[in-house]
C-alpha cells in the first residue's frame, strides 16, 4: 500500500485538480462514481466504476510476474483480466495499458484477450517440466534430520521421484516428491501414515507436508 500511496501522490502532482483516491489494505473501495477521477488500487482491490473506467493502467507488473511461485503467471493473468474487465468497452473509448515486456506470455494473452491460449501454453510447459497439474507433487519441509526420518518411514508408491533437497526458509530444507497422476492418492496416503507414525513417536520437530505446493523452491 505504501507504493500505491506514492503512486497516488505522483499522479496527484501530475494531474493537478483531478481527485485521486486509493483502494487497498487500509481502505478498500467497492465502487466509485463515474465522475472524472484517478483511482490507484492494489491488485484485487480495484473498485467498480459507474459506467466503467475510461482507461485501466497496469503498473509494477514485475512484482506479480517475478514471484517464486509455480502459479505466478497464472495468478497474474487472472488479476490482469479482472482489472481490465472494469474498463469500458473499446467501442465506448475504453483502453487498457500494460507496462511490461510484450514478449511475455501473460502480456501476449492480455493483448489478444485470449486466456484460453495462455492456459494451453501454460499446461504444455508444465507437462514438459513435469509440474502440476500434469503430474502430482508433494513437498516435505523441515530440519534435514526430520525430513529424512519421515521419508524413511513413508512407504512411497513405486516410481516416486525424489527431487532435492533444496534450501528452505529458517535454515530448513525441502524435499520434493513427484508421481504420475494415477499414483497421487498413494503418495498422499503414504505421507499421511508417515506423519502419523512420527506423531505417535512424539517427534519433537515438526515437518510440513504440502500436496501440489505453489512454491517449489
């Protein structure tokens, strides 16, 4: 929200006399009147304007696209489409402007107004890399000895790939487990049973298990 306030201040100086309002963490506006104004909103907090916005400007696009998240591009596409849909139709003068590299797939999909094309491309890339939903994955995160203990206990399905370990937050490590979609239930069951065994043994150190985590590394 600090960035939104700064942007609002800069726009206020550039367009003297035009009301500038913000919508974000401190105050979320549901609607705004159709009178001339500049609305600065954080992602997901965009108010509906009476009659639609004359222009929607998508700024700081790198903040969404550069997140270390498997679904970063997908979530960016969703937020951009939601915000863009608040503009007036093109025939009524509505415009959408995105400040980003035009070669990026989410930008191309927005320019074409074709989320189906983006979804097909994203799925093809995940199939090639073996990422969900083409495959199923689970992450086991915790101190290295605790992660190793759980994986030793777990009766993992045949064909389970173990990827890692990779560093995680707070000096912990993360092990990724990947299986085909047909073995997803077996993987979840094996991890659930292993966690139960550790609990019964009153293991002092907790291990976090996530199925199809958005954050892989």
